[in-house]
């Protein structure tokens, strides 16, 4: 075999070919899933993360997720399901989110120095000059009226008693009550701190999830769950949102909750009772 043939074979061997490594955290997660030979539906069933959120993660659209906490928590759960390091994945997601925020701030920062296309037009310059003249005249009249008072004749109306035509009645602004939390939307529990052991189940005993939610892990109550319940000894380490809006925790300290109702209606009713109790105590 001649030298040219040997070179062709060497170029075609796997050892001499450069393998493209995935660069972004989204590409690494997708590559790890494809290496395991599983579909997104399998990852969704294992992590309890909706497929639409998994698709956003693989596309690198972390800003489409409900919040920064969800983006990091979902990515960590995804990494654990495909065998990647959870903390490295979380750090990569944080860096990508920070880079996106920096880019948006730079775009919204306004005019860039030295860019002729963004310099103010001549019409805007003239308008600014006229506005400055008007402001100077107004300042002069204000000074003449309030600081040079007493050089002219005394006013016909006593000070402190404006004429009826000049009296202004200011109506009190009506109290605006804060918008109530939404009664619809996914109910999501997010572990904080060291995490907590939880058992989610339907009324009657059908288990939805049982295990330890570590810090940043989330669990979304299935929309079709029949009267979902929760058993945990650390309710103070579980943040709760309904439709992306926070609601009060089930407790503010370590206490055993053997059979707590966690549907959207039950959580909102519990929050309302707690608010009424605080009002009465005050």
C-alpha cells in the first residue's frame, strides 16, 4: 500500500479526527441525553419537569423558564438524570443568565460614544436650546415673584387666605388593594437550604412523588391530581408558587405535616386564614 493510501487511512481513523465538544451547557445536556439514547419524554417522567421547559433548556432559552430559581433547579435535575455534574451545570446556567442580563443592560444603555448614527439630530439640538431659554425665563419670573416680593404694592388679599377661585380641593387617592394570587396555574414546590424529605400523594393513597428535594430541586403538582396531599417534617424549607406567584409557606418552623392539602384552592384558603389570624392578633 502506497504512502498516500496510508495517509488517507490515518486521516480516517477515530483517533486522528477532532471530535467537536459541545460548548454550551444546553449542548452538553442534550449530548448526554442522546448518548444515553433516551427521549425528552423519558427525562420529563424521571424529573417531573414539563417537556416544554426541557425543550427551552436544550435550546438555551433559560429566560423562558418561570424564574432564575427554576432555571437553575431544572438544569440540575436534568444533569442528574443524564449523569452530568449538578453543581458544574448550575454554575454554567448562572453564568449564561448573568451574561444575558449584561447584554440586555448594554443594549438598553442608550447612545454609544463615537457612533455618528446615534448622535442627536440638528432639530433635536434646536429644540433643546429653545427649551433651555424657556426654562431660564421661567426661573427669572419665579425669582421675581417669590424672592423679590415686597418691592411692589401690598397684595389685596391677605397672605394665607387664597381667593375662592384659587382654592384647590385635593381628593384623597382611593386605597388600591393588592391583586390576589392567581387561583389557576401550576403549583410548584422548591426546596431551599439543605432540602427536605417529602411525600406527595393523592387523597386515597396514590403516590405522586416520594424522596428528598435538595436545595434548588422542584416538584410541580400534576394538573390532574385528585386532592393532592403532602407529608413532610420540614415545611419551612419549601417555597411555594401558584402560576409563578409566591404564596406563604405551609409553616415557618420545623413541624410535622402528616396530611396537608396542597391544591391551589387549599393553599390560598390556608394563606387567607393565616392573614385573618394576624389581623385579629393585632
